[in-house]
């Protein structure tokens, strides 16, 4: 009975909020992946808790769940592997070497 190991994430103090993603017209990746990316409106734009800006190509990467520090995300438009970090209370992505 190894089921307890699989259910370990249920012990997280807070459940992550899930998001339904819709296409926003971003067309630089195959259609199947378009809803995971969108163009960034610039520094004045407030990002949703499931969004983070790619520091390389300045595209917004969208996750189906709320992002947290330590999450790994992939930017398909520029093929960067990124890790989520916190900076001044905001989530930012850094290139994960
Ligand atoms: Zn990128």
C-alpha cells in the first residue's frame, strides 16, 4: 500500500488555486500550447498569481495553478528553463541553469 506516498501533497498548508486558461491570441508556439503564454503589457501590468514573466523574452508564462517560489516553468518561445523566485513580494522567474 504505497498510496500514502502519492497523497503526500495533500499535506500542503494551503491548496493551490487552479486556473482555467484561454487563448489570448499568442501565436508564436504551436496551437496546443498557446494558452500557456501571452504577451506582456509591461512593468505597470499586474500579473495574476498563476503568471510570471520570462526574463529572457518578456513573454508571460501562465500556469494552470497558482505559482509558488521554487516552481519550475518552461518558456517555450525562447526555450528557457526557469525557476520561480520572490523579489520585493512579487513572483519573478529566473533562468535555471
Ligand atoms: Zn522566454
